[in-house]
C-alpha cells in the first residue's frame, strides 16, 4: 500500500503538467469593409499546450482531425 502511495505522489505532478487547455471564442468580423452591416460569426478555438499554443477556426480544426483520422467515421 505504501509503494502505491509513493508511486502516486511521484506521478501526480507529471499528470497535472501534461494537461492542455482549450478555450472557445465566438469571433465576429466584417468580411467586406464597404458592407459594414453584414457580419460573419465564426467559432474559433485556442488550444494552449505547455510549449506552444494554436489558434484556429473550428471548421479548420474539424478538417484537421478528419484528415488525421484518415477519413474514418467513429460510431
């Protein structure tokens, strides 16, 4: 029991530091400056890792994960 506790205490900080964080934003912009009354709203995500961060649109992120899965659908 004591050995399990020691292993748990050693591995706990590694598990906590291995976490990444994802923030979702609703990004609103005007694609054509001459038509200021038309706005586009896009869902974007910011993924923060320990060594870098990635800011991309939700559509791009979904396309990237579809390519990474090889186009397979999960049931």
